[in-house]
C-alpha cells in the first residue's frame, strides 16, 4: 500500500459524490423500456414468439401504446390480469398482440389490488435471486473456493455455446478461477435479449438465459471435479442491461461486466438511458451477490495511459459512488484498470506499478480487476509473452484481486486453446515465484512510484472539481470527450426513445423490494 494523504482521498470521494448526485437524480426520476422488461422477467414472463421477439418486449410495447410508462408497466398489467381473468402473463401478452386486451392505469382500490398482485409476483422473482445466492454459498462451502487471490480470469467465447462449454471446462482444469463468456459483437445494441441456446455468434457468444444455464451447470460439474468453485462471468451492458442482470441472478452467475459509462462511451447508447439502467441492474447484482467488473481499462485503448491515468481514477470513484448508492458492497466492486502504457516509455513498468498501487490503496477492500496489455501488442508473440509476464508480476506486487489472463496472440488471431495454456503457464510461474513479494514491496514515500501516484490522485481531484463546477456536470464532461476521448451528448445515442420520466404515481415493486433491503 502507498502512504497517501487520507484527506486528499476523502476530498476526491466527496467530490465524486457531488458529481454523481445529479446522475442519481436522473436515475431515480426516469424509467426505461429495459427496466420495465426486467421487472416482468422477475415476475416470471419468459420466452419469445415464433420470430424470436421476447414476450416482455411485446407486453411493454403494448402498455406504452395504451397507457404510457410514466406509472410503470406493473399497474396496467396486473390491473388487466385481475379484470380479464386471463391465465398468466404469457396469455395476456398474446391477447394484447391480438388487440383483445387494452391497458389503463388503475385508480383507488383497483390500483391497490394491482400493486399487491404485482408485488407478489415480482417478489417471487427476487426470492429466486436470494435462493440462487444461497445456493452459491452452499456450493462453495461444499467444494471449496479458489485457494488465493488474484483469481485467474480467462475469456472463452467461440460463438457456439456447445463449443464454449468444453473449452471453459478445459480452462478451469488448467487453472482458471473465473470463466468469462464474452458476448457476440453488437449484442449490446440489440434492444431485446435473444432466446434459447445459440450456436452462432461473431467474436463471442450471445448472452441468453439458456446459455447462462448451460454454462453454469457445466462449471458446477467441473467445480466438483476440481474441488474448487469456478466462477462464471458475462456482460450486463447495452440496451438490455437490467434484463441481462436479472437473468444472470436467476441463473447464478457470479460476476458481470457492469460499468456506469461504458455503454455511453464505446457503444453510443444514450447517457440518460445508461445511467437509469445501470442503477437498476446494480440493485439486482447487489441482491444476487454478484461482483461487478467496471470498464476503465477501455479508456486506455483510446487515450494515452500516462496522460489519461487520472481519468481512470475519476471513473473508478464515480463507479464506486454509483455502485454503493445502488446497494453494492466493497467486496462486489471489481473496479477496472489496465497495464496499457507504451513499453517504449522510459520507466513504463514503474509507472504501471504506481497506477496499480494507487488503485489498490484507494480501494483496499475491492477485488480490483487488472487488465493485460492489448493496445501495444504488435504481433510479436515473444515480446507479447514477455509483456504479459511483466503484467502478471505487477499484479502480484500490487495485490490485484482479479487478474485477466493476457494472450501473446492478442491483435493477431482469436487465441487457440494452446495459446490459453501457455498464457496460464505464464501466470502460474509468476504467481508461484513471486506472489509473496507483495509483503516485501514497499516503495519509499518520496520515491518515483509514490510521487507518481500522488500526482495522479491530485489530477483526479482537480478533474472532479472541474466537473462539479460545470453547469452541465458529468453529462457535459462526457459530451466533451473527458473519458476515453469519446464525445457523447446527453440528448444523443441509441435507445433515447426508450426513456420515460416517472410520473407521481410510478410504481415498480422490484425497486420497492430491493430498496427496502
């Protein structure tokens, strides 16, 4: 750990809270199509029509057309259920598509009855989140946990879930503690969640409930075989962030990529929609006992890792503030950062250590997610293997919690199984040889590493002060390209038409139950 000035760190957190306050206000005064669809999924509505359009999409669209979403989807839906005698949400949706059911916001006693019925149905979904969380805890107690941190995190994603499963099991047998199934390219821009097991995907596999179920079951089998619980990760981001979070909780995933600004910056999703969706998704993650992974590493693929180091710290502080407001605990905050400084820069490794130690010191109880070099991998696999070794050593020296395995074939090909095996050998060698070095690694208070860390924290504090002084706050800073050099105006981006201002009668039993806890 570094000997940082505690008043400086406290000031940075206080500024971050001020910067986040208007965003939290936005998130608590708006809803989105995906928040309402996720609520219906918690109430048990699943499946899709013959064209693959999910029933939740149909039902929310019907309510929006008849009654609007200012009061939420639940009151009109359960009012219609109670007065029509329809047998369940699926049949109600089919009748709504056929035009034989219309929706209206109930009042008086009818409103109370609809709210009670909706709360009961959604409560069963949240009880399922609780049950799956308890199931995880029982399985860890039964088979044992990963022996020590950092947890070794490996990506598996062929596009074909049936091929992903044996590769994931092989990776776990080779030493991976966390298996991440990266999503098919472009899924974050789909305003629906695909249904069923999928066997086609580009540079990744579709995130679906059935794919989640299949992979979780396979890794449970491997966990019992290996005598240690193997964790499963996917991505709760994009236009369906809350829905994917709900499905992940119901299928007992353990980690989810879930950043407050990634979708805005790198997928051009409307900022308001993203901030509303991330709050609800994080409330679900908090209840389900899921660790989130944030995406600060992405900034350093578009901005310089030295010049923009303070923006990573600012984003980590923002992600921490928004996550805790949504109910996540420190042990669930897999805040992201990366080993992305150009190796040609003098003292590049010392700079990497300074940045990594700054994050470790600022967030001592968070399982930080340490990302390997990608931007400066140039196709020379021998150089790449060496860079990954330095990355692994930095992770050992600075006590990172989740270490993503770097591939020497990064930027050349999609890694083969043999590439993954070599990469895991690199990790194992460094951790076996140097994991205990953290006890002996104490940079002098006035040395290069400590001085650099203080400089970055000071720059982060100044940036937070600048954002706080702006009339347009964080949304304006995002529009100006402050993070990752991406300019995203608050009134632009995909999914803007799926945002609704909550009315005074808005009711969402999922939010009510989650906030009661």
